[in-house]
C-alpha cells in the first residue's frame, strides 16, 4: 500500500507512522527525520535544511522533492511505503503524483490526523525523541520509565530545536497556509480519509488501521 499521513505539527504522524507502517509491512519515510539525520551528520543537505527548520519554515520544494524521489527509488519502497511529513505543499503533491505515475503506480490513500491546535501545542511542548532509535516519547502522555532515557534502546532523549513555543506557532501558521490545502487536493482525488486523532495513542492506531481496512489495506 502507498500511503501518506497528513496533519498539523504534533498531530501524532510520527507516532502513528511507526505502528501503521509495521502493520502494513512497508517502510516509514519521514522527511523530518531524514532532514534531522542530515543536520546531525552535518551534511550539505543538513546545513541547508537547518536554517529553515529552526525558524519553522519549510525546506524549499526542489530540495525536498529531490530527496524524496531518491528515497522512493530505493528497493524497499518498490511495493509500498508510508510517507510522514511529505507532501506538505500542493507542488510537492503534484510532484509525488508525477513520480509515481512515472513508476506506473499511484497513491492509494491519504490519512488525515485531525486534532485541534491546543492539543497539538500540549503534545509538542512535552515531546522528547530518542537520539539512538528515534522513538518518540512525551513527558506526560507517554513517559519512559526513567526520565531522559529511552526504554527501547537505552538512548538519550532530547527536545527538538524547533519545539520552542515561538517556532511552534510559526509551524502552525505555515501548516494552515501551505499544507492544509492538501486536504482539498486529495479530497478532490477521492483519496482522503480523516480520522479523529485525539485520545490514547492505541485508540488512534485502531482507528487508522480500521480506516485502511475499509480501503483494502
Ligand atoms: P516534521 O519532523 O515532519 O515535523 P512536523 O510536521 O511539524 O510534525 P511533528 O514531527 O512535529 O509532529 P508529529 O505529527 O510527527 O507528532 P508526533 O508523533 O511526534 O518536520 C520538521 C521540519 O522539517 C519542518 O518544519 C520543515 O522545516 C522540515 N520538513 C519536513 N518535511 C518537509 C517537507 N515535506 N517539505 C518542506 N520541509 C519539510 O507526536 C507529538 C507528541 O505527541 C509526541 O510527544 C507524542 O508522544 C505525543 N502523542 C502522539 N500521539 C498522542 C496521543 N494520541 N495522545 C497524547 N499524546 C500523543
Ligand atoms: Mg513527526
């Protein structure tokens, strides 16, 4: 299955992507994680992306589209994938349709995680991520057993540079301006299904998987 997760910053895309991708046995491709890995390694792509990420802006479409095109050409994505954080502009969505058409295929479904703004701010401000395995935690809603340490791999947890309130507010503005139009874009293609992404993580996963089942996933 070829699936896209869309939703505002902090909606739970990364959290759900992990479970849904495992359920579908497809790779999870998170553009935010790829950019952060490049920032951490100090690559030219990372240096370029960092200035945009730190201020809550989107990395330019040409850069992001090239990166995703290369990632989708890897063998593990040949039979399906779950995209987390891409596309997030209409030009990116148009480019994705074209990339897939060139490969003789198309997207199956776009899952929208619906959460209000107050909740996403609570989620983002308490988020912690593992430097080792990338697992996402929350200090209140999903805390690890020992503060600052990942239960899964023992790695150190950190707070993302863009998880400061002033940057979060900018990311939410950018979402409304550049990414929310995708709801109409994919709605028009008949590929959009929205789910309530509030409540416990496990309940949201069940709703996501139920939605996929009704579309053959
Ligand atoms: P990216 O990393 O994609 O950030 P984002 O879209 O802002 O989304 P987040 O990762 O903040 O939220 P999420 O929905 O994944 O939530 P999570 O599961 O972590 O992008 C970062 C930056 O990279 C962008 O600003 C941009 O600069 C650049 N970029 C990336 N892609 C790009 C693109 N395509 N084009 C251009 N630029 C791009 O959950 C949040 C918290 O909530 C966690 O602590 C979690 O534990 C908790 N939580 C999750 N579910 C629940 C629940 N049900 N109940 C309670 N808590 C929950
Ligand atoms: Mg994420």
